[in-house]
């Protein structure tokens, strides 16, 4: 499964900013072809309900028939981001939402406090390449994280890359790093304005490291290749002698533009080899597919003999595996395309390569393992069929019997496997040695010695962090690892652990590498509880984390911010964000994260129970979380806000439609709102594995029941729809802004004249902003201030600032 296909989860810090100056980037309002626009007014007599003069969008009689059912698509014209009419509609929405938030006096208090709590040193987990250490660092309020390097842990660090020098406003981001094994070269990715389009450059790190101990890097002078200009939904990987890169891309001539504002469907991805110093137009085609939805990534095994192709067709955790024996074709890249040997030729399961020992390959897989396991395959590429090419297969680390989900497996030192498990949404690390620690991981090179021998492992140690743990293995050649531990009330602490004595059974003593220190934060003032509540329709136990100040009285009076995602086999694990300190302390709130179905918290079954015709389970679980918070005395519906982004934006909107009485306010960020047409744009075709497709009768029967723009109704009891804030960005090429535009046009149309509608229904479309990745700190803080300000004004009674 390719990470770039997915609708990744969104945190509140990735909301979209409401900025008053954004209007200067929008077209003048006199360009309103066919768009009916009225002056933006908010008026109310004393003691009366506030009225909002929403923009009036043209409703076209576009009707499409789906399997015998006719569906009107009144706002299809909003799918064109370049039309003057769409741009005028965007400007009108921003003119309505911006003053409502930015004119509130409390916003400046929130923003000032955010800058205070955000201004602390933040560190990424170190990794080691070529004998040098690297880590990300932000001094506090820098727009982007800076990459630092140091020759040893007790030596002074040196700036390697500072993206803050690449643009004045911080909207150019460093998106990826791919070092050669010896650390002599580095391929790094750059994206602009939040778009998924990436440019890759290659730097000679040996020359950089030898250039002196300057504190500010100028990486441009060390660039030896900058030919990969426009790449999308692909990383890069090095070949055996570091002379070139493998990557995947689409046919660029099919795109009228590639700036992130286009809605062109991403199809027919191909795999290429790029030799350093040659034009991208000369790159060698390695693989292409008949199915336009297939996507793939290629990488060499560490011994340089095999090229492994992983092929996905969707976001489901399944893939095919094809292998090319590079030695057999003399490493001639022009022969790769005709030399692939499928080993797994179906999409029945997922296989992630851990490494190989000659022709023995180790995989993390969900084949016959709902919670994943590690297997070994002896591969014989001379066989005629995929089945015959798997000469032998056996379990190395079986599926855990205690319900823990194997989330990731990596290598450290010559013979150690690191297995990251998730159990009841809490992480732990299990350490194994391979073949009883004898020799190195790459044991036995001679065929006669390898014959009949199996890879075996022995469990050596458990590292239990208690909350969320992120592991970075420094290198498969080194005995040290680094891991980060964090939680809702625990700023990150990075530990170093030397595994040299693991095989001998010696004690392992972790040491602190870096520990975050947040100004004025005392973790003892707060507490986190994990609760399990029944989903109201089928009784499934759903976990949820609830964090708040200690001594909270369960009297139903507290504002609660409930976050959810529920999709794409993605788990929501505990993490620290200083924004929550303000929500809980200055605004007196409670922060809750519901681990609803559709994620991977309990393995494949948890995922499958929240997708396709079972997608309604996600919405039922989320609404049950809200019910639990109300019935347990944390809050009341008028004080309860829901929040989610991307797939979580769909979650928030669908639940608002289904249970408007349950929420006081809803924050839906970059959400998927038109479930009948999402697959026709961008990378949307890959999401059919979660949602189904309206082109299919069963898929249509499922999505039509929850598609946000198709299920807006005036509340049956005559009451108010929750306060709504839709947030998106003009350069979001993963979930196009038209989803939010069509939804806000629909809901404003249905409720503008509804006498019971007390709450505002707003949208804001940010500029130079995408799906969330690479957002500069200034925008991050402003967007949080915007969301919190909106909630202070719309939850009832209004929230008060507590000094």
C-alpha cells in the first residue's frame, strides 16, 4: 500500500488559516458571471437570533442517473477552480467568514498565548547515515524544521538544510530525505504551497561535510542533480552503486498545469530509473500497467541483486510483488521492463519487505494474519509460475496471541529485528535476534550451506513506553537505535538505546538524547483516561482517550472537542500538542480522541468493519462517542464540538447531517463531501477501497446514504444545524476544494430561510495552502486561533477566556 494514496489524518494544527490579507489573492467581485452575490451582512435586533446573508449560488439543473436513480448536481460548476464564477463564490464565502472570526477580541489573546506555548525547542528522532547523525530541529517558532548533522553525539551540531531560507513566507517545505547507504549522497524532496507535486534534488554530502564547520548551510552549491522537476505520489530509492534513482510518475503531458490547483485525475502511473546528470526526459521506463489505477514503487535489495516492485491498486493494505534479478540481465536497465517475475500476482494480502538473505526474503504481511506477522519466503525466479517461484514459505514471527497489532518491522545491527506493536492503542517495542544472534543477518552466502536452513528469531526484550512510541533504527549496520515517546500530556522525549549486548541477554539502559521543555507546562495539572464505550447499534466496544485538567467535575458544563478519523487502516495514537493546553486551561475544555472503526487499532477486522457497506459503523461509533461524553457528564450537546480532516472531514459532515442535535459546532477540514464523484478527480480513484464507487450499483447504494452534499436536511424538530466551519486550501490537490464549496453551497441553500437556524454556516478557502503537509508555523498558529475563536463564539453558552 502506498502512503501517498491515502487520505491521511489531520490534527487541529493542520486546519486552514483565516487570514484577512488572503482577499488580495482573489479576483475582484465584479467578475461574477452567473453568480448571484449579495453584500455580506450580519444583523440582529437586540435579543434576536443572528442572521447571516449567505452568498446565493446559481443552481443548475444538472441531472445524472445512477442505476435507475436520478440525482441532481446543482453546483457542478464549482468543480472548475479557474472559472471567474467559482473564484467569486470563494471570495464571497471568505468575506463572510473572515470578519466573524478575526474581529473577535478573544482571537488575539488566543494567538498570543499560542505563540508563547509553541515557542520551545522541538526535535525529530535522530538517524545515522555514513557515520554521521542527522535530526530535525525547530527552535520554537521557525516556519519549517531545519535538518542538522553532527559527527558524534557529543559534538556540536551543524545546519545541513534550512528550508526557511527557501521562501519568505515559509510555504516551500522539505518533504523527504533519501540517503545512500554510505551517506555520500542525499536525494531530497521539495514541495510548494502545500501541493503534492514534488521536485527532487541530489546533494554531494561528502563535499558538504568536508566544507567546514559553518553554522548556516548553502546546499545549492553541492547539488549534483536537479532534473526530477515534477513528481507526484512517489518517493525515490537508490540503485546499488548510487548512480541513479528509482521513482514513479504520471504522464506529465496529460496535465494542463501542475501547480496543485488542478483537478486532473491521476492515472497510469509508471516506474522509471533516473541516472544522475541526465535529463528527466531520458529516464528509463521500467514498468507500466494495463489497469490505469495501479501504482507502484521500486527498490533494490541491500545486496544489489534484486529489484523489487510493490504494486497497489488502492488504499487497501494489499499489494502485488514482482521481482527482477538484476544480475541475470547484467544490470541493464533497458531490460528490466521485460524481465519482471511476479511472485505475488493478486491483491489478496499485503507484503512489506523487511530485507533479504540471498534468495530468502523477509516480509511483514497480513496474509492469514489479521494483526500481521513476519514470514520468510525462499524465492526461485527460474520457476514458470508465481506459485512455483515461492519455493518455501514459513512464519518467522507469528501473529501475536495477545491481540497486539504489528505496525512495523525494521532492522538494526547485523542481526536484530525491531517490531513495533500496538495494543489497545498503546505502543510497545519487541526486540528479536535472528538465528540466535549467530553471525550477521546476511548469514550463509553459499547455496549448499543455506539449503534446508530456516530463519529463526528469539525474543530478547520488550520496551514498553506506556503511550505512543516512534522508532527510528539508526542503521542496519549499527547497534544503536533512537525512539521517541509522547502522549497527550507528555511532550516528546527521545531515547537512545544501545543493543550491543542484546543477544547475550545483557541489560539495556536507555539514555535521554533530547527532552522537550514546554514553557509554563506542568503535566501534573492534567490527566488522560482511556475509556471503552459501546457503539449504540451493535455494542462493539470502542476506545477513546479523554484529556482534561485534574479535578474536573462531571456536571455537563464543559466544552469538549471530539476528534475522529476512522478510515484507511490508519490508527490514531496519543500525541502531544501545545494547542491542547490552551483548550484545556485557558478555555476550560476537554479534549477527546475516539478510535473508531475503519482505522487499524485492532488490525484488519477493525479496518474492514469501517469501510464499504460498513462505513456507517464509523459514523455510529463517532456519534456514540459524543453520546458517551454527554451521558457521562463531561458536556452537553450545545457545548460539544466535533473536528476532523480529510476522511475525518467526511466523518464530521456526515455525523452533523445524521445527528444535528448532538453537536454545538462542527469543524470539517479538507473533507470529502461529494461521494458520487470523488473518484473522478486527482487521486480519488484510490479511495474506492474504503468508500466504494457510485459507478457500481452496490457502491452507489452505500455512499448515497451518507454523502454529505446529498443528505443535507432541515432538522426535523425545527431546531438548528450545528455551527459549521469548513476549511480547505486552494492548492489542495489531494481533496479538491470543490468538495467543501459544493457542501457549503448546498447547506446554505437549505437552511438560509430556516427560522430555527441560529448558528452560522461558514467556509474559508485559504491561499498558498494544500492538504496540510508542509504548512508553515505562522499559518499553523493562525489556523488554530481561528478554530478556537469560532468555537468560543458558537458553543453555548459562549466560552470565556480564563487568565
